[in-house]
C-alpha cells in the first residue's frame, strides 16, 4: 500500500536541526477538504480521525548532500534530530527540507520547511483553541458541533487577535521581514494540522512551528479531541525554552482549561526566561483559581494580563514596551 509523507514545520538553532512528520497509508482517508459545507464538512472532519499510519516505515532526510535514514515509530511518527556543523549554519528565516520514503522500489519525496530564527531577543508561544480560534472548549457538545459543521471559512477568530499577534511577531525588529520565533503549542491532535495551517494563513496570523498532540486513528478519539492530559504541552514548552535559551518568552493562552497553571509552572522553572503571560477570559467572569495563578506569576516579576478583549492585551503589550 503506497505511503504518504505528512511533513510539519521544523526548527533549528545554531547546533541542531529538528524536522518531523507522519507516514500514512494512501488508501486511508485524512485529506481535509476545507470548503465543504455542513454534513460534507462533518464527513471530511471525521475522515481525518480515521487515518491509518504505517509503523516502522523507512524514512530518509536529504541533508547536506547525504541521505540520513530513520524509521517511523509505532504510530507512524518520525523525527530527525540532526547536529549541525559550523558550515551548515548559514542562513536564517524559513528554509526548505526534503524527506523521502520508498514504495516498490520507487522513491516518494515530499518537501517541508523549517525555521532558524533571525538573531533577536524575543520568542512567543501560543495556545490555539479559545486563545485565538473560537472553539467553545468549555462546552464539549458545542465544540464538537462547530468542528463538524463549520468549515475553515466559517470558523471565527477573536477580535483584534490578528493585529496583536502581527505586532508581536515583529516586536523589536527594525526590519519587518525578520520575524520573531513563534510557536503554536496545543492539545489539538496532529490530525488537525492542515486545518490549523489553513486557518492561520486565512487570517494572516504569524507563520509558526506547531507542536500538537499524538495523532489519533480511531473515530472514537474524535469525541475527546483536545481533551485529556495536557502534560504534553508542558513538555513541549519546556523543550522550546531549552532549545532557544537566550530568548525572552511571552506565553499566550486562555482560562478554559489548564493554561494559567501550566504557565505558572513554566515561570517557576524558568525564572529568568518568561517576560510576559497573556490569559484570555473565556467565561462571563474571571476564574478564582486563575486569578491566584496570575498573582503568583506577578509576584515572580512576570508581566501578566488576564483579559476579556484583545484590545486590553494590546494596550498591556504597549505599556510594558513589548510592542510599540
């Protein structure tokens, strides 16, 4: 059965390149069609969660004139962590990479992209659902209904998110073509990667590396999408902060699930690294536990904004000198 390579945006520093993806079966559904309406959209979304992966598949990364070989894990996921020599460190910004596999002696090639951020001081890590994409995470049935029956053109974004994120992406830069390191870290699964890419492109949000939750291969998994243990987010954020240790980070999330407490823990472990935290209020009132987490982060010298409307976050970012 002919395989398909699904590649995700990778990232590099001066020492290491990391690129990753999944190997899936061609006969399996999983190609989300973004323009479908209502029941056709629902069918397309459900197909994304019925994807079939290929474990232990041979995968090759073309790098510096040689082919580096690895194998996919049991869930079809593969990852290359490649040390870089000095002569391989030229260039910053977004660059291409190439991965291949073989089927019946024929090479199957896909190209992806990775970023080596331009030299700078700032990094940004944002959640997705109910942070910039209106998802109604607090109401499970409504969340599932919207995911099924609202296509990418009908999904809503919070007002004033785009100018805020665009300002953050070029904060501190004289050359606006040089963007800061931006990451979207979410409990959404890799199944929804192409949907998220399409949504962020449609709304001109910063091009970002995405770090999502393990891929799902069962229709039953759809009904718990984005839920469950969020510990993977902590691990991925910790990895980013350690991978780019010289950056000052801003964390953006919401109070619908665990972001305030997750970010509080990050601030405790990286006391010199987190510059600011933004928490969107998703209900009619601020949550008492979230308020306590905010006050605790502020006591550690972190600039925190617990806001209802993004215009409040923009004003806060101006006030602390994060954006001009």
